[in-house]
C-alpha cells in the first residue's frame, strides 16, 4: 500500500514493514505508516483487524515479528515500554484503583527527576486543563465515566509524550457524551500539538476527529487518507461500506469514454465513472455510489426505475428505487423538494465523479 | 427454602459442629468429669493459665506459626508471581504441579520425608525444623490464594504503570503488590492457622524442647481427657475462627472487577 505523501518535512513516527504473528495467526502484516508531528491519525477497522496490536507494538507491550518503529532517529523496538517516549491511554482507562486522582496523574512524573513542587504544579495544570479541579483527592471508583476518561487522559499526557496512543478512548462513554468528547479531544490535541494515534471502530468518530484515517482489515493497512478521500474514493468495497452507506453494483468495464472516464456495463444500463487507474476491457468490477449522490429526475432518462419505498428522515428523504433488472438503489435526497411516491416512475442519473470503480 | 432443604442444612451443620459445640460447652463445666455437667464455671480457664508447660507450648506454637507463615507468604507470593506473570516458561506446568503437590500430599508422607531430609542433612531437630516443615506445608496454599487474585487483576494496570515510566521493580512495588495485598494477607492468615493446627508433621520433625500446643494437648489426652483440654481447645477454636473470618473478609473486600 502506498502512503500518500501528506507530510511536511521529516515524519515524527515512522513505522515500516511491521508484522506481528501470534503462533500461526498473523495479527499484523507488513504495515507501514508515517506520522508527522502534531498530526491526528485514527486507526479504523473492525475488531480483530490488528489496530490495537499496532498500538501495543508502538507502546512496547508486544515485540514485533519483523519491521521497525522509529521515533525521530531512535529505534523504539529496542526499548522496553518504560523507556519509550510515548504514552498510552488504555481502553478501560486502567486507573490505579488504590491511588487518588492526583496520585494517578503524578505517577508518571515521579522518576523523571522533578521536584515535589514541580510535580504538584504539573498535576494542578493537568487538572485544570481537563476540568478536573477539586477531584485531586478523589478515588477513581467514585468518579463518573466521563471524569475517569479525563483522568486517564491527564495521566497519559503528564509526561508530555511526543506521541500519545489512545485505545478506543471514547469507547466506554455513552453516546451523547461521546460526541461532545470527540470535539474536546480534537481541540485538546490542537492546543497541545501532540501527535495522537487513536484506535477506533467507529467511522463517524474517525471522520470527526482525524487528520488522516488509516483503515485496517485483517492485519493489513488497506487505505490511508483524509476522511473525504476515503469516503469519495474508497479503494475497496470493504472501505466504501465501512465509512458509510453505499450502493454496490456489479458490472463490467465496457471501455473508456471521454478522458479519464470509464464506461461500466451494469444489469440496468451503462454508467460512466471517473477513475484514476486503468481497467481492462470486460474486467469484472463493482461500482460504489453513495445514496446522496444518486440524482432522481422526473421524466425520461437513460436509466429508469420505479420508487418502491419512501422513508421520511426529517431533513432527508430516503427512497428505494427498483431498476429494470430488479437491482435496488438507495437514494437520499433533501426533503425540501418535491416528494415522489411509491409506484412513481423515476429517472436515475449519476455524476461520473460521484462513482468509485472498485475491485469486484 | 423448602422444609427439606432446611432440615438437610440443619443436619449438616449439626454433623459438622455438634462435636465442637460439646467441647465448648464442657469447657465451662464445673465438674472434673468430662461427661457430667456440674454447672457453669470458668475454673478450667483459670487452671489453664496456671499450667506452665501448656503455656510454653502455646508460645512455641505461636512463634512457629508466625515464622512459618512469614516464610510461606514470601515464597508463596513469589511462586504466584512466577506462575501468573512470567508468561510461558520451560517447565511451567511442572512447577505448577510442584507448588500444588504438598497440599494434597498425606501429612504423614510430608512429615516422614522432611524428617528423613533433616536427619540426612544432620540438622538438629527443634523449633527451626518445625518452622521449615510448616513453611513447606503452607507455601502452596499461599500461592493458590495469591494466584487466584493475580489472575483476575487487570493486567493493563501493570502495563499502564510501565507505560508511565515505571521499571519492573517499581511496577511490582507500587501497583501489583498493593493490589494483591488483601490476598497476600489472607494467604498469611491461612498459613498461620495451618501451622497452629498441625500435629502430624510437627510430631515427625520436632525435637527435644520443641513441643507445640497440639502436640502437648495430644500427649495430655493420652493420659486422659480433662476439662482443661476442653478450655484450651475452645480458645484455639476461637482464635482459628477469628483468623479464618479475617482471611475471608480480606478476600471478599476490594473484590477487583
């Protein structure tokens, strides 16, 4: 997988050819990823895709089978976890239950050669930064989920790591708190300028927070890019489906149309799609089109179908359109316009740049 | 609870505790005859606390229990850490078996084999050998209790400590051991009671001048049971009960999620 050069200057963290096997199981296969200073990267994928393993390799809790992890000019693979200048926020926070909030946050500062007052000042600063004033003496199990999450974040940030690794940082929060915290986390990262690597299985969360999203599947990094490029130009059906709702239609390459436009023959007619790579004539492909990029036109059109279902979603209307060959397309349109009813004949049109040609 | 369940529970408890209840009741018997009730009296407790050899034996027992429990706690905790936190190492299964084996070994066998060892080594038998024997007996129990807690201890806590710059020793001292403390204390109390109770192993490995309380009581009983023995036994039961309850309270408290 080639990584688009998104970086300015030297990357801060450079992961190259990283693999990890547990016996016969390949948890991670040949993953390469560069991270610039101050960047916010999300590792996105279903459970078991290797994203947590990647994080644990960087933190030092697992040893790679092969590959390198460089931070600046330092090879992290040679260092035990407690000597690595990265910190991790654990999925269920892993707060020390026998220590107060203040002692949890101060834990990483001891042994750094800081004086007592310097430690106290830093703890106070972190408590303020994460709106935890007054909680210093509390025990972790007397805190709410959101407060525990902020204590874990404060503790992980205490040593001012160059890279902060966050394993499902919002996974244990309820939905409303989660959305609020996404924004806070992003703002905090911006303010501190620390590089964040966040593991998540929630595409919406990744799209909200990340500068770049690295999509992982079955131990491999399958695509990396910003939210828009992944959403608009996914590299596979898996990525297209992971990032949002998508119509996937089987077809064959019917030949180039104008310029970088390819024609694809599907069961209900010929569709033109913009593509950057070349495809062989007659090659089996799938085309992916987002429901909001399906244009419905009244009257005659090249592609015709019939509305079979309409769902009102407030701001949007969702239609199911059955095409001539029985293919069902989902279309999502703003509900302010004229509403079509089930049974209405309808023309369907797609802009070529709204369509992604994908391997079958 | 159905009538049958109540009856079954009652019978079970009666079976288990009737002998002890009888012992306790007769320790307050004014009569010198063990089986004839002659009214309530504390006189046997008075006699008990005048009985020099018996008190000396009790003191030896307490010292042996304390020393052997300390040794067993140290070794058992180390064994549990090795079994629970060192990953897979060569001979791990064998080591696990070796730690558990003394628990199921017949005491006569343990006692005899220790005796042969001490004789072979030319060790003078006495309080020291009883301490060693009891430590051997109890180490496995401590290991089991500590290991049970270690298995449910969230390993990410230790990882978090390492991640925050703590080396292996600091992780152990500031995170692992404090969180294991209730289990270690419970293991200590268990080892203490095991030593206090033991007659068989102690009889094998003791020497002149090292008579523990159970040995003393047993030899007195052979000359005939008197209510003083009942009083001493009642005190032992009370002590063991307090210790056992403390141990289970320690294990139940801070139940780690």
